[in-house]
């Protein structure tokens, strides 16, 4: 079977898998990677070893997509680490004339944002913060975004 015919019959499988995992961000990139993998799998498919091409493609593409999630999450953790370092550098190395200015900045934050910032500056890691604050990682990322925005806004006006 040539690849164009295979694509016409199996392209819905790619979109099914992406919708199964509720992919909204980088949808096109994941679809393209799955399409390339579909092409590779079509070349490697042996009907004597695998009974059904549908099952073969579904399982291989599904596990390939899971592997893509794992690798992309490790990349995002590295990016998150550099963001955290930049935030610490901004806060620690910003020349502050008065301790009252820093105290005023802390008072401009919500209690949860302020607590997150204090714990983050003490060196806690993301998973530790999630346990201490009893919240999800995405909530921690929201705290970080709010603190960064508040920091930039506060020190640009002062």
C-alpha cells in the first residue's frame, strides 16, 4: 500500500490520538510528528508478525505520543528552571534603596503569591512547593507568572 492511500485512511487516527490526550497547544507540531511516525511505521509493518495493521498503528502511535510528552515535559522543566533562576536574579540583584520598598512589594502580593515567593527564594523545588502549599504544579506556575508581572509593574513604577 502506498503512503498516500494509507494517509487517506489513517489520518483520522492521528487526530483521534491528539484529541484523546486533549492536545491544544502545539497541535500541528504533534500531528506532524505523528504523521512522520506513521510513514516510518508503514515502511516497517510486517503482516506476518502483526495480525492487524490498525492495532499495530494505534499502539505504536499511541506510545510514540506518550514518549513525545515525556521528552517535551523534560524540556519544559529545564525551561522552568531557567525562568526560576532569572526570577531569583531579578529579585536578589535589583538595587533596592530601602527595605521598606521590598516590604511594600511583598504587601502588594496576595498571601499565596507572597508565600510562594518566600519559599521559592528559600530554594524549594517545584514538587516540594506543591506539597507544602497543597496545590498543583499549574497553580504554582500561575503564582510565578503573577509574581513576575507584579514585580515588573512595581519596580517600573517605583
